[in-house]
């Protein structure tokens, strides 16, 4: 019943070079697949960071525009301009 173990031992001894070659091929394919997945993940992270930076830029521009609109609509600026005009006269 357990005689197949002896046969596999002979198989490995006789085919060591082919098994090493097969192991090298499988290892190479595994490494290539790992590099592909790592590149894909790096691209995902780059895109995410780019989206975050674009959103931050939009948020800052909106805040700046809102502040500018508020400043233009405020009474402080008009009273300041009036005082400046009075001083110039």
C-alpha cells in the first residue's frame, strides 16, 4: 500500500533537473504576477492621491472665492473706501 512513496522518491531523483526547471518557471511566473499586481496597486494609490489633491484644490478655490465675494459685499470695504476718499479730498 505504501510502495508508491518509494516510487515517488525514484521519480524525484531521476527528474531533478526538470523539476528544478519547472520550479524556476513557476517562480518566475509568480514573480511576474506579483509585480503586475504591485504595479496595479501603485497606480490605484496614485489615482487616489491625485483625486484627493484635486478635491482639496477645489475646496480651497471655493473657500477663497466665497471669502472674496463676502469681502466685496461687506460694508467694511465700502466704508474704508469712503474714508480713504475723504482723506484724499
